[in-house]
C-alpha cells in the first residue's frame, strides 16, 4: 500500500488530495494524509458573509475563464451549476490620474491597443505615447536572447508611460509585484511569443481577435456562494481521518526509499512520497537537511504581502451625500499617484448576488512588493487610509456600515527576471529525489487554476510512481 503525505492545505494541496482520493476510490492501492498548520483549510480562498448578506472574499474573488483547470475541477465536484461569469457588460475600468478617474480606452486588450480612434482621443496617454503605439504596428519579429523585465518589454513596444500608467498597476494587482522586477517571459508569456512570431503585439492581438468565433466568454469566473465553495466541496469528498488541521510539519527527510514527516512536538510518520504544496520558502525550510542546494534555490523565489479591505455602504446614503460611482468594475492606481491603494473593485458590478439590492460593496487592494509595510498597520490605520483615499478619489465620504480587513503575509510569489531558469533548476534538483513533488503558486502560475493544475499533476505523478 503506497502512502503519500501532502503538506499544505491550500487549494493546491486540496486538489492533490482530491485526485488521490479519486484514485483510491477507483481501486488504486494508496493512502494519503494532508497536513495543514493553520486552523482552517483553503489557504487564501476565504469567503465570509456580512450581517446584511453581502458576500466578502478575503482572497481571490474569481479566476480567469480562459484557464480551464479550476472550472474543470468544479464540474467534477458537482458545482457546474454554481459557476457564474463576470458581468462583462459593465467591465469598464478606470485609472487614477492626477486626482481624477480616466477610463481605459476601448480596444485595449490588457495593455495592447487594437483600436486607433479610442486611443487617439484618450486623455490617459500623451501624444508621444500615442505616436509610440502607432510605430509599434510596424515592429518586426524579435526573439530576445535573454530574459528581461516586464517593464523593459512593454516600454520597448509602447513607451515608459504605458509602463507607469497601465502595465505596472495591472501587474501589481495580479502579482503584487513591480513591472521593473517581474520577468516578461514568466508573467507575459503570450506577448513574448507574439513578439517572436509577429513583431507587433497590436497586429497579433487584432489577428487573434478577428479569428475568434462567437461571443467571447466572460473574462472571470467565480462561484455563486464564493470561492470557498471549492474548498468545502473538496473537503466533503475527503475522509476526515485523512485531514490533519493544526498540524505543523517541522521536518521532511528522505530515508532511503521512504520519507519521514515529523510534526512539531516530535510525532513522525513514514511515507512513500510527499507533495509539498507550500510557499517556496516554507518548502525550502523543510528540505534544508535533505538537499541544501534545492532548499537554497527554492529560497530564491521572493514573496510579497497583500491586504484587502472590503467596505459596505448603503447606496442611498452615499448618493445622498453626493457620491456617484462611475459605471464600471473599478479602478487602478499607478504608484506615481501618491496613494497606498493599488486598486478598487466595485463588487456589486463585477458579479451578481454579491451584495443585496441598494448596497455598495467596495473591495480595496493594498501592499505588494513596493509597500510591504502596509501589512504591519493595525486595522484602524488601514481603514483610515482607505476611507481617506476613497474620499479623495470618488468623493465617498459616507461612513461605511462595515469594514472587513484581510491580511496575507508573504502570499504572492514573485516571478522576477530569471524565474523560468530558476524553476528549471528547481525541477532538476527535485527529480533527483524519488517520491518528492512540489505544487503551489511559486512555479508556473499564481492563479487558482494554476494552483489546481499543479496540485493535481503532482498527485497523478505520485500515484503513478
């Protein structure tokens, strides 16, 4: 009977457990145990209900529809009827520029312009940047010999202003990092490939857009009762005896053909294989005695911290005080605008059923690698910052009916320049240890679908070994 340990109870570890449980039920001769140091499963997937019925997401509120792995898992869990798409009819996004909200011009795909006239008349970009965009249309295919930062890549195509006003705030929202440090090949792989084949990103995006058949799917997908529905559905499929919550693993050591997993307090068990579904720095700590080189390489992957603050308002009170939310999903805040906020989502616009009728639900993002000190502020200080900046940007001076703050220390892996080479070396070193697998957001994608995929791939490899 093969025994597999899973260390880490976030969505990657739970996805691995689901696959092992599925294999076991089909007759595979295996057992598994999942160890999670905290008092709850799910990691950053955390959903709560406010007293007024509003649905609050502490971590990710959705996942990219074009990445299929999370939706596939939801269907296997019987949650297909619970999947909901974003309300893309209201998907306008704004950028804070000199104290006012400027809409992103139509035809911008992420940061690539595909329509000339909206860009030409947009106040978001200067004339020189618009001229740079026009010249980009004639760019020739180019294959970079070395990795470069996302900032360098975008600036080559569209100029520095595009980096500062759009690329950097977009990447800060997704990765919690800085365009100057993030690897273009790791965080913008589709664009790098387009450059190699077509030269101009605008031409390549327009070609891809014209080749699409039918209406595009919603950009984002979520679950009707929040992302924690995935966690609860997976947990319901697993035998309670396999789940060890509040169990902190202090050591993982290879002993000939077996692995010893030791808990704080001294209790240890032997397994045939182990899946470390942990942040890279935590995996490094556990593997330091077994393979110092692998541990050191894992420790090179940096992390940033993030804070989300969700504020609930009575719409009538806010409107009565003179505030009108602009039509759209929310806004981005470039770093050069002198704010601590990175972005704000108008939740009731992005997804249906997130807030009762007549309520506003605003979700604000702070922190990231350029402002790590935010996570050290107490709740009162964070609320003060958020409310002051919402007042200055939106004119929203009304007292919120509730504020809920979530902190996520060292939660967002930083795919900095050289990341792909770093991950290849990690994989080479890992492969030297039979029965060891790695999963999570540190390697080949930080979103929920990528974490699901990495956990399931690790589980399938462990079951086959």
